[in-house]
C-alpha cells in the first residue's frame, strides 16, 4: 500500500476510476470521460456486477494506462458511507498496479442519481477522501533488521469536479486525524508513556497552531486531580493531564466545547489484575485520548470552527506495585465527591472524573464530550457496529447522531436513570467505582461519571470499547486500531 495520498492539480493520471451501480450499464457521464470506450466495454463483461467494492479493469490503449470501474452497489438505496468501502477497494487495486496517480471520476455516476436521492457531491467526495486516506495507513516504524523494507510509494489523485474535489480534500484532511489516532493507538506501552504522549501533543500543537500545556507532578495535587494521582501512582511512568486548546482566528467570543479522553497507556487492571488473557491489547486503552488527539489535529487544520475547543487527555498507566491504589481505598475528588474503590480495574472513570470536574470548574464549557474505552460490557451490548452514547441533552444528542451518520462512526443512545445512580451509592463513601453486581456495566460507568458533571451543562459520554479496533480487514480499514471518534468529534464540532 502507498504511504501517502495527495490531491494534485490537473494533469493526466495513470488510472481513470469510474463507478457503476449494481445491475446497471456505465452511465453516459462516465462514458464521456473515457472516449476510448474501453470502460464501457468492460462494464458489460459478466464480472462487472457493480457489487459494492468490486473492481473491473480495462486497458484503453491510448490516454490512461488503465480504467477501473468500481461497483457502488444498489442504486436505489445509495448511501455515501459506501464510498469509504469503495475507496478501500480502489486503493488496494491501485497499489497492486503500482499506479502513481489516479483520476477519481466517481462523481460522474453519482450525478446521475435522481434528485430524490439527495446526494451531496461534497459529502460524497469527503467520504471517498476519508476512505483513500484511511486505506493508506500503515505502521512499519518498529520493523527491525529481520524485515525487508518496503518501497515507499505515493499516490496523487486528481478530480475535475469542483464539489467532489473539495470533498476529497476535506476527507483526506480528516483521514489524517484518524490516522494520527491509529498510530498513537498502535504505539506500544513501553514507548507511549504519558510523558511521551505529552511530547507528541506539544509537537502537534506547534505544527498546527494549538496551545498545549501539561499538568503533572506536584501540580496534579494542587489541582486535586485525584483520579490521575491514584490510578497512576504505581507506575514509574507518571500520570499527567494534557490540555490542548484551539482558539478561532476571531478570538474567544464563545464558550468552548470541551473534549475529555481516557488515555490509559496500559491497563493491567491494577491490583484487581486482569486474568485469562484479558490484559492483551490493553495498550489500546488510550484510544479515547488518541481520538481526541486526532480530532484536535483535524479541528485545527480542516474544520477551523469559530468556537474554541479544549481537549483534556487524562494520561496514566494502571499498574501494580507496593504503592498501588487498592480495593477498599476511599478517595476524594476535586468537587468533594468521595469514592470507595471496589475494583482497581474500573480505573477509566476515575481519570475521566478529574477531567469532567476540571472542565465544569475551569473551562466554562458550552458542552462536554468524554470518550473512552470504558467497559467490556459495551462490546457485549453493541459489538463493533455502534459505540455506546449517553446524552440527555436533545440538541447535543441530535448533533452527535448527525455526526455519527456523516462519519459512519455510529453512536447508539443508552440510558441514564436515577436508579443507576442509586446503584453506585457506597456504604462508606458517597459512591463506589464499580457496583458489586454485574448488571448494566456500561451504564454504571455513565452513572458514575454523572456525579462529576454540573447540572445544566450539555454532556455526552461515548464508550468506544467495541469500536476502537477491529480484528479483520474491512472497507478501508486493516485489522488493528480504527481511530474511532476522531472523525465523529470533528463532525460534531463542525455542526455545533
Ligand atoms: N479498559 C477496560 C475496558 C475494556 C475492555 C476496553 C475491553 C477495551 C476492551 C476497563 O478499564 C475495564 O477494565 N473495565 C471493566 C469494568 C469493571 C471492572 C467494572 C470491565 O469492563 O470489565
Ligand atoms: Zn480497567
Ligand atoms: Zn481501562
């Protein structure tokens, strides 16, 4: 696979990429773009089914070296999200043929859809750009001397339709945020320590014009960031809160959207240690923070909203030592709420609680979104199709639902209720961090967090334990981290 995709200005490309719907002939618009007629011939071949993600190739003999016809599935229920899948197929096929450039002319088939289908060529271009960018991600930097290095290759894409082209540029930009999140997620826990993530955040901030500050050491105590201190204290890699700030060109005329990300660089479970293989993969317990990190990159470089955005990355390693926090400890948070620790493996909510308190107290937030790989229970409930979302503010939730549709990072509402809050009461402190029953684990997490958000502030909690990684190649993704949340948050911020 190529290492980068860039949008080039006009010029002839190696490959012309056209599109075809299932059971349909090549449309007249697409035919015009391929005067050789080779594409039209190929689209009549038996294997040119138009099935989503299928590719047939033709060799025109003059002009382009090749023509690809990518299948877009059934015309009657077209959805722009399919273009990410199609982009995955296109990227793989281009990479196989070692093409250096491609003219993405998929818009030609789309503009033939009926008005009632309401296709927005800009949104379609964005989905295609996201897919091409996502497909080009790899993580080879840790390959050593026993691996033969691969050629570094670049793909330049062209497009002659202004709207679709604008969308492609946006989508490639957004895919960068997703890919940054994936690279951070993939980085192993001996490298990606809280301090390392802070140094990466500073580098990113310098490049994109964000402001970055880090709360660490003694300052965690002065700021009463109890969850970070307690969860992080057994590790030699000390905890920190990374604060990234985007300020619009016009200045701070509005209250900020605040993003809080669980950034557990490793979750061993602590003294309630994970057993039976449950620890494997817990380097990805930082993926909420990684999504926020990637989103901040997209916000600064692509979205550029006219409202400030503040990100709080709550970084710690949940480890064991004689200094570890333990089940039975009682700790007090910044807002005065006391918590009995019943399970040190329910650590994510403790560091998120600090971020939520800080946000309410110090940031005057217009809205707060927290995102975390919080519970295995949400994987049981929703699998990898939807992230769990808790949000009782109708307007904010509508924005998140739309952002989920636009990014295809889907969220499904789960409930808050006074009974769940009651379930979290402790016999010795105000609340406990995990109820002694297995009931409603993901909802318990949300109920716990609700004790740290001030009434009246629109707030959403998103549990991405099921969606932050995938174990199979699908659409533009390869197995591994998905960067889930980076594009969801970017789309949310754009709509807010
Ligand atoms: N990081 C885990 C949740 C998780 C599980 C993320 C699977 C990704 C994949 C979290 O800190 C955890 O251990 N949660 C416990 C909560 C329980 C102790 C209340 C869980 O889900 O079992
Ligand atoms: Zn845990
Ligand atoms: Zn965890």
